[in-house]
C-alpha cells in the first residue's frame, strides 16, 4: 500500500495555536510525523535583552498565556541566582500560591480541551466552568484573570491582603466537590477507558531517552519533579505527593493531571492558611556581572531560564527552554503505529504549548525559508570555506 | 444595509486566527463559549473552516510567517467579512513593537472593523466588542 501524507494546519480547528503537522499514513495507520513551526516566533529573547531586568519580567510573561507564572518565576530565580541574595519567606509563599493556582487552571484547561477533542463536550464545559472559579481566585489575589504580573526579581510586586484569604479559601473549597465529580466522571467512564487506555503509549525507557518532562514523563513512571528534586518557593514546607503512574498511555497522562490538581489545591490551601508575615520585596538595586540559572516545575514540565549579566541594568543574554521543547519529540514514540482517529488526542496528550517552544526561527532575507539542522551545518561549512579562501589558506 | 450583511448579523459565525499570540487572547475567546459567558446566545459560533466564517477574529502580533498565511486566508473568506482585532498585540503590537519578527501591525495588512484592547481582554470585554461590531454595521441585537 502506498504512503499518503496528510497535512494538518497551520490554521486548523484542533488547537488554537498555529502549527503545521504532516502525518504520513499507510491506510489508517500513522507511520511517521513531521512538524514545522515558526508561526508563533516573536523574538522574545532578543526583546528581553533590550529591556531592564525588571521590565523583562513582563516580556517573559507574554511568552505563553497559560504559563504566565512559570516563565517569570524561572526568570526571577535566574536573576536571583546571579548574586547571593535572600527572598523573604512571605514572597516565597505568595509565589507558590500563584504558581499552584496556575497549575490547577492549566490542568483543567487541558482536561476540557481533551474532552472536546474526544467528542465529550460535556467534560469541556464542566472543566472550563470549574476553571472560572480558580480564575476568580487569581483575580482576587492578583487583579487579573491571566498574566498576573506578580513577579519581580527579589520578591513579588503585590501583597496578598489578609481580608481576601477567607474569600479565596471558601472559593477553593467550593470547587473540590465538583472536581471530585469530574474526576469520577472521567476516570470511571467505560467509553473513555476504551478510547484512551493503551493509546499512545510511551514506555519508561522512551521517556528517559527523549528526556520527557512533567506529567508526560510522570505518566510513564519517571518520578521527576523539580518541586521535589530541587525545592524552591515554599514547596518543602508542606506535605504533598508526587503523582506517578506506570502505563504511559493517554489515560495515565489524564490521571496524572487530574490527581495533580488535588495536590495543588492542598498546597494552595496550606500556603493561604500559613502565610508568614514580613517584607515582600528585597529591593534589588543593581545586578553585578555573572550568570544565573532558574528552573521551576511548570504545569507542563521543567521550565529553564538562563540569564547572563554584564553589570549593566539589562541582561546580556537570556535563554529560555520551555517544557514542550523536550516533550514534542515524544510524538515519534507515541504516534507511530496508531490510527488517524487517535492522532488528535495523542498530539494533545503532552499538553503542547507552541508559543513557549518557539525560541528560534532561521530565515533568509525575504523571511521565507526555514532551515533545518542539516542546512545550518551546510551553511556553516560553506562560510568556513569562504573564509578559508579569503584568507588564502590551504 | 445589504441583504447579505443583514443576514450575517443575525448569527455571525466566527473563525479564530492566531498570528503568533501568547494564547491568552485565544483562551479568553474560547472562554466566551463556555457556560459562564456563553456567547452563543448572540448566535455566535466558532467554526472550523474559514469558508464558513462571517467574522474573522485575529489575535497576536502578526509575525513574518503568519502574515502571508493570513493574507491567503483573508482572500478565502466569503465577503462581506468583518474583522475583529483581539488584544493589544493585534491592535498595536504592544510589547512586541520592537521585535524583529513582528514588522507591521494588523491594520496595515487587512482592514479591521473593531479593536478589543487588553492583555488579555476579559471575556466581558470581548462580548462588549462583539455587540459594538454588530451596532457598528447597523444591526441591532
């Protein structure tokens, strides 16, 4: 049987971000996948180098709307890593609260979209309705539903008022019964079992080989979580469990995300109940020369930022590595051999975030061509040849 | 008002186009469809194909890769078509105006009818923008 190529995208109803997939199929079976990106590239790293250390926080927040806490969190940790400094405990708690609120809303968002892809629009509506409550809490705490602008190097920008805490706790408590119901509806549904179990399996070894991160790897049995492995914020202050499952299929990825939401609620409630007093901002005056790294566990996995300072008020270099960058290649392991009808949910199962990922785009003068690794090596060799000739070398 | 436009305003079908946005505006747009905001009561529906669309909802800062695809898509929309720019990026490029990959603002590429500012605009603002769009072209709700 001949091979057929199915193009998907870049503008397609499946996901709200533009990206282009080519699925190579033999009959019903997907044998290969390739993807082309660059539709989301905005040059954030370069923009960040044009702004001051404090203003860059707002730029990195716009890397991705769903991870609008993770990137500033990792970035501020990278700046704080350049020179020895201490962030106050209250600021750490507030950061943890915002990060966990984001994790709950991100996981609910994924659950809703996954339901939508499967034709379970009820799950979509329920999950997003539930998500609104969390967004309300975030709005009370930070003033915005998304893009919270709470972070700054050295602390947080806004304090949490003590009179808001009981309202937030009440709202968080009110979503737990609905979340339990949603969990039962998803995990005990025989149709979803038939649809998701054994689909898009990534084995433990493949997760290690591809360096998968976050819930994608934890569903395959890799117990890897920055919050446990290298604690930051206030995560070492309280008891919580890392959710790890064994099978590595789409169903387990859903299980990990749903159960993680409960752990996040636990952390959120602990932090709100035990918020210590103190300053919220260390008031950094200037950043000495040096380099720093910051990594945190975003809803999708480990987000990594590298900042280099030359002693001025701007970063000399700012590098971002988002979790989806590591998770995207796992498609090669998960999608091959599955049917086209399962391709949608497998592509969605890693909770891809393309605007986080697109940090590099190589183009010619007209802004058209996109080079791949091989072309880049070729170009590099040609340049060396040219220079050799110019210098009259051997 | 032409009959076509009048018929269109009864239930404007929306196609959502992200031209390098950060997801925020896209998620808030999807949020409008969910139970709390429920924009479907105005007859608005998100459609999967550009050929079914009456309203083009554009978010994002129009990067170089997207501009050409956007022009191609705009040619395919059945006319008359109304264009809504969601978010600060689509309106004026906002924080990305100095970026090397976001050369021109959206309204220099295709004609825009309504701007909804905000980073991201709240779903309430998006609904208000939709109402303004309908009023602007002479319809009533």
